[in-house]
């Protein structure tokens, strides 16, 4: 788990039941290099650029565990690399009143959203 983030154990515990995001750590984000920014829409942060979620566009329930397009053995190394090296900036974790922040590690966000 990432250390030195703006999110403490209490905040993380409170966030898990409070989040309204689908069970996909990449849903609602735009990826630019190793950074995922909240787009407040249906963006797929795994796809990169401004691509909508394939599952949602196919009228399926958005869920990372069921994403056949990106969550498969052929992408295992890419997924692990992203989890270790990407920072994500979800709006619901932005410290109140802060003009700047460092986001959190993608692995930590993944664990919150996928509930692992």
C-alpha cells in the first residue's frame, strides 16, 4: 500500500461505503501518462485519452472484475505496472481547501474501489 498519502485509515474506512463510483478503479478517469485525472464522466482511465467505458456503452453494469476488454491475463503485466507506478486524483479524496495535492497511488485506489 502507498504510504504518505493524504488519506488516513479513518478516511479510507469512511470512503468505502460512501463512494458512489462503480466497482472499477479506472471508471470516471482520463489517463495521461502515469496520471489518472477525474473527468466526472464515464471515461475509461485504462484506455488512455478520452475514451468512454466500453461496458457502459454496451449497457452492461460497470465492474472491473467483468471487464473482458482490459482485465485479462494478456494485460497482467500492464495492470501491475500501472498499479505500482500511477497516481490517481479522485475528487472525493481531494483534501478540502487544498489548491494542490499529490493524489494517491493507483493500487490504494484499486483496493478501495474493488474492495480488496
